[in-house]
C-alpha cells in the first residue's frame, strides 16, 4: 500500500544555521527532559529545606492579649526552637543522594 501526499511538492532542505538552532533548543522542548528537570528542582528544594531544618528557627512578632477584667497587655515576642531529640537530623543525606541521582540522569540524556 502506498500513501499519496496531498501537496505532492518537494520539501526544502534545511540550512545548517536552522538545524543548529533547532538542536540547541531541543532540550527545552522534550517532555521527558522537562519532567526530569522539574524532578531535579523538586529534589533540590527538598534538600535545601532539609538543610535549613537543621538550624533553629527564630520568630519575632508582636503580641497583644486581653484579660477578662479589661486588662490589655502588649509586647514583643521572640521564639527560638531548639532541635532537641534529633529533629530531622538524619533526613538530609538521603535527599542529597536523590538530587545527585537526578543530576546524573540529566547528564546522561
């Protein structure tokens, strides 16, 4: 069985500049590479969050309270959470391995 094209005309040959430009943008158009890059970025964000969770968080704010006997109290509040009982200390090496695995996959493709 032979398939006839409707136009029947000849296709023009691509010049080298057009072909080079298309090949340079190929990684930005391939869905598998875009998904791999998005996975790499997600793992990078998890890795950064794991690193930041090792350090105590500092919160500064303004507090206003009211008692039942019409006494108002206003002031500043400073909170410092200390990582006691090994809070998230073990999670960040596994996230780093996953992120480096995604980077290896991107380099291979």
